[in-house]
C-alpha cells in the first residue's frame, strides 16, 4: 500500500549553486556535448564525476572540477556503471566491431593519470557469440558482471579478479524476460560468504535472483571456481585488441533462485537504484514509475510512496530519495518493436527534452520533502563529495549543498514540526542534551496549546538535562496537580529528585483522594515481599523518610525505615516524634551487635533517661566478643551515656567487669567504678551499708590485678573524704610520710601513734615528725601519753639527741619537766655507761698501740728467734731448706708461697697464714694511693652528678687531697 506523499511537509534543506572551477570560472566543457550516461566513483580515486559523451569519450571531473577527456570508444558510448568498490565499466561501439565492446577501468587512482587512462580490460564480443542482442543494462561489482539485453536476456559472469581473468565465457542467458531489461543492480549482503542478489526490471516486472553457490569440479583453478561463468566464447585482450582464444574446458554453471517481486509494474531505464540505509546498513532496491516509488529488500516489498508523475530518473544519496519527474507526462501506446527501437533513446537521460522537470529530494525518515525545484532539461544527477550534482541540458552543472543540522532543525521549529525534528535529530545521532532541548521546545508548544497531557510526556523526556524547576513552575496550579504528580514520579524513577521534589510529591499525594494508597504505592509499602535486595527504588529512601517525618506521616516513615533497614531513622522517629521508647528498645533488641551498639551511642542518653532499667538490661545483653570489646572500647565508650544515672552505670560496669575479659578492660572502667562507689558511700547514712561499701572500695583499691590509676583514685578519695581509701593508697605507694601528714591534718591523734608503730621500723623519721606534731599540739593534758610513747621509741632507737628532744618539746607550753625526767635520767645513765665503755676502749687501744710500737722497734733492732721445730702448714718437723718469716711462722720451702718478681728473676716467699690479710691491707693502701692521681675522674664525676658534696666526700675517702 503506497502512502500519500502529498501530505508530507515541504522544506528547503538544501542550497543550490552553479559549480565553478577552482579559479572561479564557469565550466564550459558541457556546453557543446551531450551526456549519454554518467556515474561517480563513490570516493574511489579521491572521488570523480564521470560523464559518457555522445562522441564516445569520457569526461572526468576531479574534486576541483577540472575536466579531462579520455578516448574510450570510436563510435558511441551506450552504458556506464561503477561498482561500490573501485571498478568502472563502459559499453559502446568501436570501429570495425559488429557487436558492442566492454571496457573496464580501475578507479583506485584518478582516471586522468597516464597509466590509468587506458582501460585495464577490453572484452570484444564476436559476431557469432552471446550476447546476441544489444546490451541495454549493466550492473557490476568488483567480482561480478551482469548484462541485460533488448531481447530480455540476462547474462552473468563472476571472478575473483575481473581484470586478471582470462577465461570470459558467457553461457546462454540464465533468465529470459518478455520485454527489454531496463535496469540491473547487485546487492552484496555478506561479502565474506558471497551472499549475492541481482535485481532486474523491465517496463512491467521486477525480479530478484539469489546466487546459489556450486562446487567446481577438481582441477579447475580457484579463479574459475569462484567465477560462475556461463558458456559462449569471448576474446579477451589486456589493454589491446588481439584475440585471446580460450581452450575448451568444463566450468560450473551459476544457479540462481528467482523471485518475481512484481508482475504488473516495472520502471523505465534510469528509474531504479540500489539504496543503502546509514542507520541499519540495509540494502534496498528502489524503483520509480508513474504510480510512485517502491522499494524491495531481498524477497520482500518494503516501501511504497505515491509520488505522482512520470519519472525519468531516481537516485539515492545517504538517506535521501531523489526523483526527477517530467512536467507533462504523456501516455504513448507503442508495440514491442517500437519499444525496442526507442529503448536506447531513453537511456540518454532525457537528453533531447526541453520540457520542465521537477527534481525532488525526499527524506523517508522522517517523512518530509527536503527540497524541490523545477529545472529545464535535466541530463543527469550524480552524488559525490557530499553534494548532489545536477547537469542540465544547457551545459550548466549545479550542486545542492545540504544545510547543517542546526539550520534544518530551526526550519522545523519555525513551522512547529517538532515530531519531524525529533525524528531528524535521532537519525543524525544528536546528543542527549540536544534531544532534551527539542523535547523542551515541543513541550512548551503543547503547553501553549493546552495539551497538558502530551506536554507532560515531552517534559518527562527532558529529565536529567532540563532543570526540574522549569517544569514544576508550569504545573504549580492546583488544576495541573495530576500532571505535576506524574512528572515528579518520573523524576523519582530516574533517581534525580532531591528532598524538595520528594516533599512536593508527597504534598501532591496529600491532595489526592486516595492519598494513603498513592503514598504507600510510591514508597513501595504495598509490596508483599519484605526483601529489598531486588527492588529497583525510584526514590531516595532517606529523603522519603525525612519528608514523611516532616509531613507528619510517621507511620509511613516508620514502615519505610523498618523495610529498608534505616535503623537510625526508625529509632529517631520513635524517640523524638512518637516518644515511644519501649518500641525503640524492642526494635534495638532485634538488631545485630554493630547496629545495636551504634543505636545506643546515638540515642542511649535519651533511652537511659526515659527507661533506665530496661536500657541497662539491653546493654548487658549485647554480649560482644573479645575482639569487639577491644575494637569498640567497651564498656568505656558507653560510660558517657549514664552521666545522669550513676546507679545504672555502676550496675552496668560491675556486670562488664564480671563478664568481660580483664585484659581488655581499661583503667578508666575501674576508676569510674571507684568514683561511683565513693559517691554512693558519701550519700548513704546506714552504718552497715557504709561498712559494706567501705570494704568493697578497699578491696578494689587493694586488688593487685587491677591497673587502677593511683593519682585519680587519690583525688576522688580525698574529694569524698574517704580516709581509709587515702591511707590505703598511700600505703600501696609506700608513702608513709604522707600517711602521717594526712592524719595530722585530720587530727587523728590515736592513728598517728599507730602509724608510727606500723611503719616506724621502715621509716624512723615518722617518730620524730610525730614528736614535733605533739609538741606543737595545744591540749589540756599536754599530749603526755603520746609523747611518752614516742620518747620511749626515740630513746630505744637513739633517733634524736636529748638536746634536740628538749628543743622540740619546748614549743609546747603545757609540757612539764617531769614529763622528761625519766627520759633524761635514762638517757644520762646510758650516756654515762657509754662514756665508761669508750674510756675502756681507749685504754685498750693505747695498750695495743704501745705493744705494736715496741714490736716494730723490736723487729727493726732485735733478732727473731724461730724456735718452733715444726712446719706451721703441715705440722711436720722442719728440715732444710726451710723458710722463716717475721711473723714467727716457719715452713718447709715447698709449703711456703713462692712469688716470682715481675722485675727480676729472684723468688720471694709469703707466709701462707698471713698472706691473705697482708694482701687485703696492701691492696687498700695501693688503691688509695692510685686514686690520689685521678684528678680528671674527680672533675668529671663532679660535673655529672648533682650531689656535689657526696662526690667530694667519696674522693676524700680515697685520699685524693692528701699531701705527698
């Protein structure tokens, strides 16, 4: 069914101009010649326009429109065709030839080059060979040739290389039509597998032939096997005319599957073309006649356009269909003989007509007329270099230049043809941004015509490129609420909505009669499955929850939070909006450890304030692993939640200490427990409970396994005035002076003496401090009892001289002399006894000194008589040799110690009984003498030590400062 082309909109997508040479001068080459046939090289050889002239020559135009003439035929040129590749074929008559001659050129290089002006292949048909009728149609690929004749016969030849092939043999025609062949065209659907279709037309039929591959017999060359030749001997020459006689051999016959596409309509010569779509690369065979334009793909009829008028030519350029229609079509009845005589005249592309012709350029997608113009005597139409070239009968060459896409779209916008603009932009692969701009203008146009529904459709297609506020402003009126809702829903499906868009959409739902269901449907609460793994969300869940909460749709917000596991938002709504803390805690109880812990950190203070017992219970039920305890720093990180609930905090921490491994608990846990116990201790009045807490606190402080912070513990014990704790900590740190000082500050007189008794052996200075304390204490009894106890200990340990004791006690006015009577008597008696003892020792030392002086003198002056007959070591009788010493000990020579002198060979002997003491005293003397010379060591030690006097005293002992 042909569609009416009269309804297509007409536009001017092309600009026409007369072609001039590069130097700006007009082309004069076509003024005196007539063009019989024409073709272009489809970009081969940098693109060439080739015209077959009535004198048998070829006129070739290069890209600069410079013309060059090539002699091709002596008499006339009949047909001209070019393959999709780089092969040109021309058919004409030469002198002394009875049949037409076939000439082939390669156009991979310009034809005007010297080595390419002559044909690469010349095929002369002998008089007694096929084809036996005049050739009126030709089709060519780089590997195949098809010839159509006036008698309706079609011949075919194939080869891997048409130029190098030497065995051109045409068998009888594989198809015989009842009328002359008007056009032929090859369609190669799959070049790799040689999927070849040949289309053929007559004035009344359209036929397609699909080549059926045959297997060549063994021994035939590869070129002959691929080429599906037919019989009839030809003479082949290569760039000359010498006959080439073919030897007899058997070749496979090409077979075709024939399909009659049309049996009642056909087309005139020049009114068929092979078209290839740029969008899908589909090849279509297009014919044009007085009924319209029709296209075929393989065995199917695809398109029919009712273009009125008698067609003289049809062409295809990219996606454009070009037709040339006669202005005054006349129906002429002619018989078959007359048609055969006039068929060649029709091949001249209307070379003799002077009537007005219409050239139209149609775009089949979108369906519009891109250009239309009336011109006189159009000889031919060629496409090359991105232009449509038109040669008219007066010799002028025109070209149509397609306007850019922006200009074409502007023409469509001006006439409100937005549908056509969309199709045109899509066909030209316009960017998404460009398409969105067209949708916007189309939507504005429809909105202005009050077609709001279709306008919304167009606006929805701009999502992602057009600012949503532009569309929202247009539909803010209440009467457009449905359109606004639909646009906003689409915006959410594209996941480009923000919180304001979601808020606006929810507000639209509130004005809808079925608001609850629409809202539930939008946020997905009506879905049966609770799993969200495969749900393709059309909105941001977090934004939807926040908006529902702000709009007071709390139940929907809670359901959405629970469904999509937004735990934080669920608990926040329960705590801050609904004040339902029990449900919040129940929800937390269902969470995993990490989520539950995060929930307690975020909302634990509120939950403990409102539900302290239940919240503490849930915290105990967390049951973390040792690794989680260490990573999350439990329970230290949760202490801040209980700032206003110390009892619950103490309960939780005591539980944690019992249940959690001690190596993962920090000192801050025990410090907090201590402070909480002290705080509780300070508030309780019950004596038994205070004693219990006191024992608990002391146990905590005395526990050696707990790494408690002593400084912090001391501060809190002093803060809450827990004296046992302070003393315990001082005792733990062996700070006995501080214990006594603390008791003195608190005037614990009884405890002071007890402390001195407990720690006095380790630190006797405690007794002296206690005496000083009591000596200054003003009390009615003068601290008699305490002072007597202290004086007794001082006397026993001799800690102070009596004079210092008297000076210390003189500070207390209430202290009487009788308090010191016993102490002084006892001290004087002791001193007297010591004096007498010392005097006795002095007398003894003097006697010994006198004895040793006399002994030395005797040794120096008087001989020593060794009267002991026995050896002092072995107690055996002495015999010679023996050794006698000044100490009056005698030894066998072998029993005495022999000492070799390092400075001489003389051997000396030492008394074995006295040598040990002698060496000791000699070593001490030598050491003192050696130390006298270490002045540098003294200065170094003096500089490096803070206790200068101690260093000096040490070196004085070494006799460093003795005079020589």
